[in-house]
């Protein structure tokens, strides 16, 4: 393969890896209170029950 194809492959792979590393560095955990977690779990249970009825 010509040299410019190898250069293009290196640039593409570098941008993919760089984007993934930037995404990992900027990700922050969600700090939810116990009440918020309870509401989320309750909603999930309700939606699962609704989906089971629809099926």
C-alpha cells in the first residue's frame, strides 16, 4: 500500500482512540440521593410490569 494510505489509517485510529480517551476522562459518576435512587427503581419496576402486560 502507498504511504499515504498508512498515514490515513494512523490518523483515523488515532482520532478514534483519542476520542475514547477524552470520553473516559470527562465521564463523571452520578451522585444521586437515596430518595432519587428509590424513585428510579420504583419507575423501573412499574415500566417492567407495564411492558409485561403489553407483551
